[in-house]
C-alpha cells in the first residue's frame, strides 16, 4: 500500500509516495533529505520550513525502520 504525503519545497508542492524512496538521510542539524525516484531532484525538509511534512517523514521513517530519529 502506498504512503503518500504532500511536502512544500522551494515554493513547489510535491505529492510523494514514500514507499518509492529508496533512502533517507538525516543531516546533523535535523534536516531530512531524499532524492525523488526520477533522480533529478533532491528534497531537503526541516522542521522550521515545513513542520507538518517533517513530522510525517519522521513518523514514516520510525514506523518503517523501528529506529527513533
């Protein structure tokens, strides 16, 4: 089952199926980055710029991996 979320990044809205993202990266300052499946766009989400999208990402990663961010 697909897990879709809406994220705002650089004034653009993206609707992303997180099940198609192969890897996520948590940067030292708490930002989370990932590349879209087409490989041409890397999205970086932080808690200040998109708190709802950030929390959805954290919840998804913790649910899928069992690890706390």
